[in-house]
């Protein structure tokens, strides 16, 4: 899939899954060093914000923006996936005061590969927002074509709000 970063074309490792499709198998690493898989998220809605590098401006803004909304939703997982190491994520959270959004590492590119988001030319995953439904299906997705732009926070959160009590 083609994306741009600062207007320069880049390619991901594949095509992203379509709405309604089963969530691809993946594994990311939690701050505690354990593996989190798609199976661990089944049974509840999950918002996944994918950011290329937590230490950049737009990635930081995205994570902090979603972090502000976590407490408004019950029984919803909120994750930020980046290719940063767990240590880099931990340091960023401490510096930025982010406590509600759970950051998980895709340093081994397992998530990016599974979702067709991995950008081999720079070793990151493409910025995107995903909502997984309790039945392990992709219910919402936004892949940001120009990686320096922010996602549509309102649309993702409105989707969750509409389905929170469904």
C-alpha cells in the first residue's frame, strides 16, 4: 500500500485488512515484557492507535489525545502500537504524564506485518486507527495516507460511543 511521509512516497509491506474481516493474528510486547495477542482482546471493543515513532510530534499528540478519552469508555481497551522499544515508550509516558493509554511495542514488526502496515524503508508502522469488535473483527479503520497528519479522533471516538452499550 502506498503512503507518503512529508510528501515522499513510501510502500508498506502489503494491503490492510478490510472492514468486517477477522483481526489478523499478531503479537506485541507490553510494558511488563509479556506478549499481547489478538486473542487477548477478544470479547471487548479495542481501539488501536498505530503511530510510527512515539517520540515525534504527531505521534505524541495522537497518543495524548486518545489518552484523554480512555476513562469515558467502560470495557474498551485503548492501545497505542509503535515500533519503539518498551523502554522508549516508558520514558515517553513518564515525561508526558500518560497513564491511561496502554503503549505496546511492535519492535519486531509482527503487528505491522500482519496488518500490512510495516514500512521497510524506515522500520516503522504506518499511522492508522483501528477498532476491533468483541467478535474479533475489524469494525473501524482509518489509515492516514500522509503520515504527518493526525487521525480523525472524533470519528473513532464517536464510533466507540455509538457501540459502547451495544
